[in-house]
C-alpha cells in the first residue's frame, strides 16, 4: 500500500510540474517548490533524452519508469512477504 501511495505521489508531482510550467511563471513559490522536488527526478531522464523540437519528453519517460518501479517493487513485496 505504501509503495503505491509513494510512487503515485511521485507521478502526480511530475505531472503537476508539467501543468504548472504551462500556466505559472517560474518565480511563483508553488512552482519553485514543486520544481525543487521534481528536478532531481527528471535530471537523469533529461540527460538521456534531449528535447525534440523544443519539447521535453523527459516527464513522460520519468512517469513510465516510476510506474515500472512501482510495479516491480509491488511484485517483489508480494513474492517475499505474501501481502
């Protein structure tokens, strides 16, 4: 249960960060706070996948990897502990 909540929150924060970049200026406190949390998550994916025609697809890749990690950890916990 904790695994799903944690990874769900991470996915939501990445998605919310993308939405905020569309509508809020960069100097708003909400956007700065979310950016401080999400930027370390997105940084490795930005190194792997450069923007294509000015569009950053790293959040999509990050959400896919977050969901994959959630699935793998959930399966591992079920196998080890039988929850």
